[in-house]
C-alpha cells in the first residue's frame, strides 16, 4: 500500500522504557535506526521522588540491566546522563 502524496509513515519511537525491554514487550531486532534512548517508566520515576537514594539506585539498576541485555543483542552504550535516568545506545556495526 502506498502513502498519499506528501505524507510520511509514522516514525518509530527512539525512547524506550527499560522495563519494557526486560519484559520482552519491546523487541529491537528489526529496529530501523541506529540510536535509541533507554529510560525509566513514569511510575518508577515517581517512586524515585519518594524513595530517595534507594529509589534512585533501583531505577539506575533497571536501566543498566536493560543496557546489559541489549549489549548481548548487538547494541552498545554510548553515554548515560549524570543522574542515570537515560542511557543512549547505538546498534554496533556489523563485522
């Protein structure tokens, strides 16, 4: 099916929730772009606001666990923000 003249198909998201990656709700095997962001779910972020340091550590742990999972699936960590709330990843070049 073709798009009407002048319209573009919707672009895939670039920001993904770490919990969705770890639960399998998000699969990035056929993802068309090279760069993505991994963040926390809104409910987990609210928990950090009330959980203090232990809440922040739990949020960072989930994000880094998702990063490690994706590293086993062809992605590499580019950077993580100072607060540990967002990780930037890129698909590793094929060798």
